C-alpha cells in the first residue's frame, strides 16, 4: 500500500507548526517557567531551542523523509542490524505517556470553553477561580468525561488520515490564536502590578543557575514544545515528498513556537502578579490565571470563549501528531487498518488518562516520583528524560553513524554554508550538552 503524502509543502508546514504549538506553549511553558524561577529558566530555554532544538528538528524531520517509515521502521532502514530502532520504542512509550496527560489537560480546556459558551464561568465564583478549578479537577468523573471527549476528537481526526484531517483547520486558527494572545498580552501588561511579572519573566535570578534541575526543566520544555524526540516530527517528515526543502522549515517552526511561548508568558505572568496568584502553582496555573484576566476585560466572556476555542484546536493539532506515532507503527507491523489502530491506541491512552485525572482527586496521594503526582511524574519521565534521549539518539545517528555527505544530503544542506554548522552541532554540541545536563542532574558534578 502506498504511504500517504502531504498535499503541499504548506500542508506539511501547517501540520508541523500545529504539532509544535499547543498546550506546551501556554499551559506547560507557564507553569514550568513559574516553578523554575522565571528569567533564568527563560534564558536556558531559549538557548536550548536555538542550539539544540532547531538543529534536531531538522534532523528528525530529515530522518523521516529519508527513510519514509514510522519511528521504529525509519531507524531499521537507516541503521540496519543496530540497536538504533530502540529509539522508536522510546518514542512510542513517550507518545502513550504524553497523550494520556495531554488529553486530561485539553479536557480541562474544553470544559472552560463550554463554560464560556453557556456564560456560567464569567461571574467570579465564591471560592475563587482557584477553588472552583480545584473542585472541578478533583471530581471523580466530571473531568474524565471531558478527557474522553477530547480523545474522541483526536481519534476521529487521525482515523480520517493525516492529510484530510490535519491540513485544513490550522490555516485559520493558528493566526487567530496568535492575534488573541497578542491582544491579551497588551491587556495583561496594562494591569496594576504587571511590571513585577515582566521582571519575573525577563530578569534572571543568577543564583538559580546553580540548580541542576532548571537545566533539565528547560531542556525538557524545549523538546516538549517543539514536539521533538518522540518521532512525531519524524513521522510527519515521512509523509513529505523529496523535493521539499527542510532547513528553512525547521527554523520557521522554531521561531513560531518560541514566539507563542513568549507571548503566553507576557499574558500569564503580569496577571499572575497583578492578581496575587502563586507563580509556582504548577499545572493549574493558567487555568486559575486566565479567568481572572477575562473577568477584568471588556467583552471578556466573548474573548474567553474564542480563546479557549482556539486553544482546544491548537491542542488537537498537537494531539493528533502524538497519536499518529504509534498508529503509523502498529498499522505497518500488524497490517491493521488506520481505523482500528487509532481507536485502539486512543482508547488505551484514555484509560491511562483516567489515572492521571484521578491523580488530582482520590489518587492525589499517589506520588510515583518524589513529590510529583501522577501527571507530573509521567510528564517528567517522558518530557525530561525520554524525549531528550530520543533526540540524542537521532543526533548520534546523523552525526556519527551516517556519512557526512549522506547527512548533509538528507537535510538539504549539501550546498549551504550552514551545513558545517549544523553538522558540528548534531555531532558534538547537542549530544555533549544533553549528556552534561543529564550527568549534572544525577549529581555527577557535585
Ligand atoms: N509540542 C506540543 C505542544 O507544545 C506537544 C507535543 C509533544 C506534540 C511531543 C508532539 C510530541 O503542545
């Protein structure tokens, strides 16, 4: 059976940007930056996006395009009879871990959308947004129903095929989300006390750099936000035609994704300080900050509705890229239909999502890693460990296993002056940095 292909290069760009831009830019960026002291985290995150993220994005997409297979198959094709294909299984494991909590958080966003549509959220509840949100997420089945709804939407898009399902919607809603965020940032910056939020985000607290966990947090955020290391970009790359040029696409996606993150920071942190919210509130951070912003705004109810609509769509264009990773793999090895495979994979992830959701309610005492609840633990393993390891393996494949000329050819860099720079980064800089960050975290340098 012929593999599917993107209709146009623009189709690929939109899908890849859609994969990158999602809850990671708004929800995850804000709470991870908030937990890790703001400014110092931002500097590291930007450095990692530029130094490691964009070059590895080009690497990952090129591996997929060259091999024209899924995460496991691509490594088997390019590096036969080596253990490289294990990277693919790490990617599949990350896809299960990440989508099962992603769907829970996206479910929260759909619940907000629903409340803005029927007008019930706009009046400040007696317990405050903080309390109202806490009651909602700790409910035994209510948030799970929204998770199910989001998962069904994701499955429906994936089962209708990459092209039809994904290419269209992003064209309208990504620009819309950008516009709303920019507008919200101006509003947030005009609040009393906003300056403190701006300082928090941009003024690094130098002492924070001595903390090993901030490096791993910034690395994990760079990978998560760029959809890197799991094979999502690899799988999307495998649907590309050879004639599409990749380096500018990778840079474009990197810039776009970072832009969304910084604007979200400019929406959230001024408001966090203006409303006296704790920046280290963790995963609930944006969900307790945003309603306070909308409440203060003229037409806030309307704007809140459009914002959450755009956010849900942005999340969907990311979640489909995650579900596509195991779907493409299992379709190939077992010869199952796209329909059966995506339904089965999505259902397993949903069942895992039930556990994630209960982690905010009856299972809130379950802390698999340190103080982390179920969501935070799964996120930690997937985003901070598995994704960077996946990226490391891809860099080593390009930098050390394939010949230099083959690597440059695969990335369309043969005749570019940037070729040597990219090659140097994937061969030395990225692997060394990732290893140092891991070793540092394990405490090897203490
Ligand atoms: N990058 C997506 C986001 O920011 C999440 C994602 C992670 C998608 C890993 C694919 C792979 O929301």
